[in-house]
C-alpha cells in the first residue's frame, strides 16, 4: 500500500464529502488558510457539517445543495451562497433548477432576497461559461 | 356539460395547485375565512404563489415542499411551516425525508431553529398517526 | 393649579406620546406591570422610543405607525405588531391603508410574513368591530 | 399612430411604474442585463412587484418608497436599499424625511441596522449633490 | 463499583453538561420525549451543542448562558430562550445581570426584541419566586 | 482651569465611553464625518447606546463587547462587527476568547454566520499583528 492510498484510507468522512462536493482546489485553498484562530471552526465544518450531516443518507447531495441555495437566500448569506451554487453545479444541478429554486424564494423570502441571490448565481454561471 | 365540470374548467392554476397540495377541506376553510380585508392577500397567494410559481415545471412539487420546510425554518415562521409539513406529506415526502431536511437546517440555521421545527413537524406527524 | 394639572405639566414627552398613541388604559396596565426587573426597559421605551424618537417632528405619527406595521412584519414580531396596529387605528390609519401596507410587505418580506401579519391585523379589526 | 405611441400603449403597468419610479436609464440598464437565467425574476419584478402591488392605489408611491426604506433596513438588504433611497428621492421624499425614517428604525431594528442604512443613504445623497 | 457509578463513567460529555446546566428533571423529560423522529436531533444537541461546544474551556458556562440570552433575543427564538434563562440562573447569573444583558439587546436588536425577551425572563423569574 | 480641562469636564458619558472603548482616532474620524444628515444618528449612538446603556454598571465593558460579537453575528452585521471586535480587543478580550464566542455562535446561529464572523475577526487580528 503506498502513501497516497493510506492518506485516502484515513481521511475523515467530512473531508471526503467536502472534496467530492467542492473539489481538490477548494480543499487546498481551505487548508492553506487554516491557522491557530480558525482551526476550531474548520474542524467543526468538517466534522459536524460535512461529516455528521452531509455524510448521511436519506436525502442525496444534490438535494442538500438545493436546500442550501434556499436556506442561504433566506438567511441573507451571499458569501457562503456563492460556494454552494458552485457545489450545486458540481452535484449535478442544472442552471434551470437553480433558477427555479431562486424564483421560489422570491415568494417566500421576498423579492430583495431573490434578487441578490440571482446576482450571486449569475456570477458563478458566468465564471463557468454557463451564461452569456 | 354540467355545472361542476364548468367550475373545474374555469378554476385558476393557483386554486388547482392549492387543492392538489392541501386538499378540499383546506380550501373550503380558507374560502370561508375570506373577507373584505384579506381578499387581496388570498388573491395574491392563489395567483402569485400557487399559480405563478408552484404552477411551474422545472422542479416538482415534492421539491417545492421540501424547500419550504427549510425556508420556513430559516425564516422562523412556525405557523406556515405547519401547513407546509402537511403539504409535504401530501406531496409524497416521507417522515424520514422531513427529518433529514430538518437536521440539515440545524447546521445552517442553528440548533434553536431546528428544534422548533422538529416540534412543529412532530405535532403534524402525531395528528396523522405517523408517530408514536 | 390643582394636582391633576401639575401631573400633566411634569409628564415626560414619552409618556404624553404614549398616552396619545395608545390611550389611558394601555398606560395604566403598563404602569401596573412595572417592577424591579422591567423598570429599566419601561424607562428606555418611554424616554428613547416615545420621547426621543416618536416625540420628533419631521414625519407625523400616522406615518410612524405605518412604518411600524411594515418593520414589525419584517422582523417577525407579532406581539408588538398587535399593539402597533391598534396604535395605527388610533392615529387615523384606515383598515384599507393597513391592508395596503401589509400587501406591500408580501412582495418584500415574503408571503409567510404578510400572512401572519394579516392574521394579527384581522384580530384587532374584529375586536374593534371593524371587520365582519 | 406612430411606433413610439404604440409602444407606450402596450407597456405593462409594471414597466410604466418602474419607469416613473426609477427613470429611463435604470430601465435601459435593467433591460440590457436581462438574460436566459434572470428573465423569470425580471418578469416577476415587473408583473408582481411593480404591476400588481406598486400599481395599486390606497397608499401613494412616496408612501411605498418610505416603507421600503424601513423594510430593507429591517431585512438587512443594503443593495436594494440603495435603489429605493434613489426611488424615494424621485418620488418626492426629502432628505429630512429619509433621515427621520432611518432614525425611527434605530429604535425598532437596532442601532447597527440604522447605522448601515444611514451610510447607504449618505452615499446616494452625496452622488446627487444633496449632501456636503 | 456499583451500577450508578458505572452509569456516570460512561455518560457522554454532552449529557453531563446538560445535566449540570439544566438539572435531572429536564433531562428526564427530554429523554421521555425521545422518539424515532427526533432522536437524530437529540443526539446532535447532546454531541455537538453540549458535548463539542459547551464542553470546552476558554469561556465559562455562565458566559455561555449570557451569550445565549443575547443570541436567542437577536434570533427571535422565545421558546429556547426560556430554557436558557433557566440555565443562566442555574449557572449563577443574577436577575440583575440578566436584566442588564436584555437592556443591552434593546440597543442592538431593537426595542421589540428586548420587550419580548423581558417578558420571557419575567415569567421564569416569577416561576422561581425571584420576582414580585 | 484651562480649556482642555473644561472640555473634559463637559464631555458626555457617551463620548467618554466611546473614547475609552474605541480610542481617540476612532472618535476623531467619527466627528469628521458628522454632517447635517447623520448628526441625529451620531447623537443617538452617543447618548443612547454609549451613554445610557454602555455607561451603566451591572455587567462590565468586556462583557458588553463579548455580547456584541455574538449579537452582531446573529444579526448578520459584519460592518459593525469589525468595530466591536476591535473594541473587544481594546477591552481586554483575548483572541482565544473571541474564537470561543464565535465557535459558540456556530451552534446557535448556524455555520454560515460563524464562518463570516471568523473571517471578519481574522482580518482585525491580522491588522493588529495578532495572527500569522
């Protein structure tokens, strides 16, 4: 067994989910930003969010991504929303599904919430060459 | 063509969606509460929410119900949440899926939000004989 | 000058505004609930809210009542909303104006917010014999 | 009847309200940003927000602008707030009225909310040469 | 070693913290309400909230209780707030400290938020014979 | 008595607290930004927030700073949060205490809220040479 394999074998559920959801590069940047202050939050994100919750069956990852687009719109968190629009596309959501979810938030969270989230999603789609 | 058929034919998309989502009884109670003050909101709910948005394809109704459980948890609206947990069950969500969506909100909306929504959902499940 | 007159003359701006907005009975109940724990909040409400802000010119009291109906809907505070729907009626708002303000919140705060506020407002209107 | 006239005649209520509220230039920029992703939101904004709600009588447009300044402060939406401070000035609100509305939010939404909205409003007033 | 001792030794950190914070009776009621639907949330609360976070040093439990009174006021969660006012008193907060924290929220979260939290706290103080 | 002394003697409680909390430079910048539009908010901040509330005994200033870090995280106000992280450090909070408070918010306000606040706090710590 070589080193790379052993690394994979000891990887936590959370890191594996995060890698599959956001990709290698995201994880590499995230790890490079780890420091004595934010280590406790990074561990919390990996263990609790991605390990304990995203790692569960019951609803699939595409469903979790779709939920997050709606939740982060309701909570007015545009920074994390950007990450999860990217994760949603990685998880197989189409731009049309994202559009539909965001229109749905217009009715329930209000038009200003939906307007800001459309703008965030458009930026991601444009960066990926999926719009215009 | 008899009167009942003609009634059905002129029914708006919104009323049809609402009827399929919440059932006859819900619509009957809702109509009986209509008055000179809330008519404008009832029309808005039927035309905009259930006609213009829920009436669309792109994501299915079960998906819209699941979104609402998460959104209403984030927005702290326990009254409307109760209705949409009922709608979710009508739309084919299982208690296990609702449980999974609510656990997901614990991470993103915080534990107090999830705790209150679990309580609301438990009440609905118990009323329907799906719990205990 | 008799005692009653002298009482009126030393009354703070905040208490005078509160009396004019909510009526004698409201103030009497409020005073009877004053205790060693909430005194600091009651003083804050009278001095800061009703004295320092409501006591100002620039926008009139009916305008402040209308603002509060919208703000308390956005903030999801149905208890204080009830008081301010009553204050709005005392300040000369018509039921039709309140209806219009609440419909406006449906677009900006979302339908669940407006639905709960319509329900609160309907209760107040019914108590006053202004509905049904 | 020439083409310009016919254009005006078929314009929707929502576009007419939006034009009167925000001006030609705003509408031109908005239209140029329309794409396959956001078209559904732009239609929603025009039909539901500006057509169905802003297009109503009952409260005037200046009143709706004032409401939005308070609502968007409560909802913590500084981007849309900027647009509606501009709309408020277009609708005849004075800087002193806007100041008064924002001070009112300090009591109900909290000081941090009001502080951020004052900053947004100051930027707009400065751009229009109405401050400093 | 008797059974009681062995129970204590295998108890999770989360359950121990919860027991010390809220008391035996609270834990007994909580356990009796555990079912197939909410078990996942109860585990999350014990492991993540009370084990992983409350179980840490760095700030003491009285400080965590005080934080929660402020946070739950800001988040508008009156149900969980009631529990944490009780926890705060169990953790050594005095009614005067709770009063001071709640007055502080009046400035930052707005008066309606503080008003509702004062009411919740008064109810707890009255139940414990600490008020009136 | 010279002029400087007389200035100090007439300084309001609010300005004194603000000076001690945020430093001379902060107050100087703040005063330089005072204008005909924001004067009413600046007075409100000095008199109500820093004079009437921060000026009180009952809980100390370090406690008030810690509360604000949690409250501003819950309210999603990253601009004011930055100021109060600085104030917290001025008031004797250590980076480890700030870290602990922010981890606490992850459970109650949700991970996205904590993530954004960690980023704001890291920026302040880096500016002060307390991180990396």
